[in-house]
C-alpha cells in the first residue's frame, strides 16, 4: 500500500512529490473578465508552497457562454495567458504539479452573468436552457481543446476536464438531461462521445508529456452509477488520461442506488483495473486519518478541499502529525485571511453554513 508521502509517477508530466491534490475550489477571486487577480494567485501559490503534490485551479472557463459563477478564472482567451503563465511558473517553483481545471457550466450558467440563455445538450424548461446545435456541440468541444492548448502554452503541466457536478460534460452523460437524438444522445456511447472527443483532441493537440485528468461524479444530476463506473473503467482501459478524479461527496458512504448498497462508494471504483491511470477521490477527506483510510481503500491520491481552505500547509501538517485534524468550525475570519483567502473568497465562505464565525 502506498503512503501519503510516496511520490506518484504519472504516464505524462512530472511525478507528484506526494499523494495530496488540491481540490479545484470555487473562490470567486478573478477579475470579471477572467484574468487572474493577486488574491487568487496568493491563494493558489500558498497551497503549492504548503506542500500539495498537485495544485489545481478552480473551474476555469472555456467559453464566455459557459461561465458558472462571478469572479471565475478564464482560460478561453489569450488575454488570460499573462496571468496563467505567472501562476504556472510560481506553482512549478514550488515543485507542485500544476493543473487548470477546464469547465463549462452548461445549463447551470446564470443568465445574469453570461447575458443570454444558457446552453445544454437538450432544452431544459427548469433552467430555460436551450439545446446546443450540432455545430455548437463540436465548437464547444473545440473550445475545451483550445483552452487546454492555451494552458500548455502558459506552462502548466496539464489540465483536468470537469465532467462532474451537473456541468456541461456531466449533462451530456446524464440520460435524464441529455435527450438528443443525434450522435451525442441516446445510447451510452453517444452520450460519452462529447467527453471522448475532447480527450482525443487534447491528446492530438498538446505535447506528449502534458497530463490529462477527468473529474467524474457517480451520483445526482440524473446520472446512473453503473454507467459512470463503466465509463471510469473504459477511461482507464484506454489509457488516454493520466488520472481519474472522483468527486464522491463522502468517500466512505454507501451509494444511493439499491443495487450498489453494502459497500462504500470508493470500493466500487478502487477495485477497477486501472492500468497506468491513477485514481483519486474527494469527499470529506478533512483529516490525516481520513486521508490515510482513503489510501488504504485503494486510492492512488487524495483530493483535499475543506482542509486546504483551513490550512494552506495541510500536507505538511499531516506529515508532522498523521492524526492531524483541522481547526474546529466555525473559524474566525482572521484565521482564513491569514490562510490566504481574499475578501471575495471570504464572503463566499460565509455562505457555507457554520464555516465562518460571526463577529461579536
């Protein structure tokens, strides 16, 4: 069994110095046009110097129509290159594998932000989203690929495709949301086509040592556990990606679907043949003990979110004390400020119930 502090080689790109991956955390700190701000630069580089083997950005936009939230980092225009390059260089200096997560919110794009109706694989009455035309589907896949190339040009070690949490790639995978009747809808193979074409495009366009990951979630958003598990197995069998990042909400909970009860979510994925592809997960890995348990369950790496918000040097703290637990919630705003959260991020964290202590 691998240790949390063993290096993790990847098929492509530099090895991770340990098994700690910074989760792609929404922080709302970029400028309105997607350019990197000093606050976001500080937040991310503090985690890189704090010991994370892989430092991942928040979900970064691949198209203006796909923005998911205000203050979102951009990767869809060459004006973003200056900030991305600055960030990639700083993460590399900290000897952390640098990754941009590429994202399109699809029907979850707020109309107030994008200035038009959001788009989706199919018309969606609840959100008012309209179906993408066939040409738009292909152009959106091309936008993901172009954003990956832009991140490569900026000096990042790789990118991750956000296929989880009900965003556009996930919407294509969902049989409830995707009701298309063309090559991108209907059968499982057709619903996977959008993701597979992006993967093939990134591989064909970017250099041979550029790492590529995919984030998947097996539950919610109309997804079927068996389909996502089979997709994970296919991605690992093909070997075109370097790692699979599973967003499980709670790594150790049982699945929601009756046929998968009796075992933890992570167990259903950890048992799959993975070839050269590495497998990690996020979901309540908030302490040194929880991270160690996840590794014992068969993961190659752990994805840390909340613990990284509370402690920029979470990996170093676990190295010093394997039983390390983060500071108890709610935490004073001053603590989060000291941990590198700027005003916009701090305001956002106040929307997390019980996270930030109210001022006396």
